[in-house]
C-alpha cells in the first residue's frame, strides 16, 4: 500500500535552453516565485486601525547555473549578444527538469525570455585540486511551473 509520493532527488536534473538539453551542470539556484507585499492600512468599524497585506508586483528573481568549465563557449557567445545590444535575439526560454531514477521527467520549471546578466569563472589557484567552475546568472520575464 502506497503511503505517499516520494520526494525528488535534487541531484537528478537537466537544463534545457531553447529545447536543447545541456548536461554537466553541478548546481542550479534561485528558483523562486515571489510576490511583493503591500501593507494596506485602513480603519474598520469604530475607528479600529487595521493593516491588511495585499499582493503587489511579481518579482522575477535571477537564476544561477554552475557547471565545470569546458571548451564550450556557448555562454560567452550568449552574453556577448547582450553586450552588443542584441537583446531581442538573446532572449531564450529555458527549463529546469527534475527526473526520477529512471530518468523520467517528473517536474519542470520554465524560465520565460531569459538572458545572461553575468558570467564568471571560479578562482584559479596553482596547485589547486578543484574543477574550474563557470557560473552564469540568468534574468527572466517569468518563472512558471509546468
């Protein structure tokens, strides 16, 4: 008898940009849906002061992708489009896809019209034993659960 759904592993995910699956990501962060809160102040009966929270503007928080640095220059070319002012062609749709252990898609978060606002490479150190990491920050026009 099943008790409930199993939670998803945070290690079983892939990243898609314009329907192309990209691999070798080590981390995705910033997947957050947020709505600003407006504190509406009013008087109720008998002059009682009351503060009522109401929803305000939706906030589109940036999403950060990290992966081991490779010979691929895809993110560099993408941010170069932005730097050159080609923002219309730089906007792309992306998805973060969680899978189960059989690699069956179970959960998807879509980022609408995203583009890179920052690109960085981790610190380098002579004698170091870590992998160099490429980090890209994506801004978007909306995050939706699919």
